[in-house]
């Protein structure tokens, strides 16, 4: 075991034990505009947080940009009402995406892993969240202009000050994580990726090795790499935006998969959401789905997934339907 792997295990041992599902806080702040938060939004957020905890979910996933900072802000209001909750939960946030017009009207949409932006982003997230530390900070999307020495300096400062306890990435390839790891002393403990039955290219990537057809995934071997390095894979949009819950025409390519999900849900006496998430949970990479609904009933249905056991045959039936063809 390397020194960095040992450090990673040591860091994990000091963090709260994480639930199999995480709660995605992207929509908690309401509209993506500068409208003010009100008591109705705060009360709804408090109800969602308490329901998540009641269902055994203790990881809450944020980003500095979610509803333009209001998602963190309203979550912070909940923590202000119930300070004891902070010790029961695991909070992660992300930084690095900057919108067009920030800070001047001529600025384009871009990514920013500069030292100053990382530090400023964390300071603002902590203020909005009404906490003095993050359990984990993720770099949101790869920045082609990243200077890894700057990232290392920011990580060191945030770690030494106790403002961030661990670090991860989102939407990063194996080679990007390897390069980052050459410069930073802290182990990378999370990679958050888009993964679902309707976005299963990263799984298909491993199946298409040594075939005449290219893999559907644009990044090779990322799930294997994360398993090899002990990096927690988190799945964003694990329910594919509800794309399998609507009524689909027979000609819709998603229809066979939707029918199979419905049949399995009826057979196992669980929700459609539970089947979709159980497919991810069945993967040996230990994938942690991040569920972002603001509907309490859907959140409850999603949490049924931890009790659903898919057989190998169930899993492959769903995978085949998602691929639209048998495995090679």
C-alpha cells in the first residue's frame, strides 16, 4: 500500500460513515435566478433533509453554482435552525464552473481551477452552508487551463486550516485523476460521474474491449481505475431525469427498457425508481447514486433500492435492453 493510499484510508476513518445513496441538493434553492429565498423554500428543504435522514441517507451533495448559490444558502438556513444536524451528516460541495457574465458581462462560460477561485469558492460555500468545514470538496469539471501547482497549494491550505477534510473530482477521466494526483498530497477519494441505465456507456466501455465496435463511452477504463485506486464512484442523474417514468410510444427506443423496468418492479413489489437504482448498486464498483428529487414521495421510493436484490440475470436483462442489443 502506498503512502497516499494509507493517507486515504486514514482520512476516510475520520469521516462520517456514508449511506449507500446520497441526496443531490441542486434544486433546493428554487429558481435559477436572483429571486429571494422565502420561508416556504426553507421549510420544504428542511422537510426533505429530515426525510432523507429518516430514510438513512446522510450524504448531501452541493455545488457552489446550484441555483446560483441559493441551494447552499437554504441548506445553511436548515443547519442554522438545527445545528446538531451537522454532526450527523456528510456535506460535499463542488467548485470550478463559472457562468458567462461572471464577474463582468464580457466573460464567457468557463472552468476555473485557479488557486484564488478554489479558495474563494470554498469560503463562500462555507458561509452559505452555515458550517466551518466541508467533509469533501470536488473539482466540478476538468479545466483545460488547470495549473496543478495552484490546485495543490489550494488543497494544502484548505486541508491544513480544517476547512476541507477530503478531496475529490467530478466528470474526470482516469488520466486526469492520475495527473492531478502527481501534484496534490491529499488522496482523491471521489469521482462523481453521470451514470444510469440511459447513460451506461461507462459500463459498456468495459464490455466492448477487443471488439470491432468502439465503446460508447468516451473515457476508457474509468470504473476499473476508480476501483483499483479505491476511489468512490458517485452517480449523478442516476434516474436519468425521469426519462423512463413517462408514457413512451412503441417506436421510442427507450420503450423496451421502460417495460422491463416496470415488469421487474411489479415482480419485486417495489418502485420503478428502486429498480433503476438497484441496477447501479448491484455493480461491484460500489457506485453511490446521488438522488436529486425534491418530491418526498419519490425520495422514499428511491430509498427502497437498498433493499432490492437484482440477480445477475436481472442485471444483464436491463443492461441488454439499455444497450439496445445483446452483449458481444
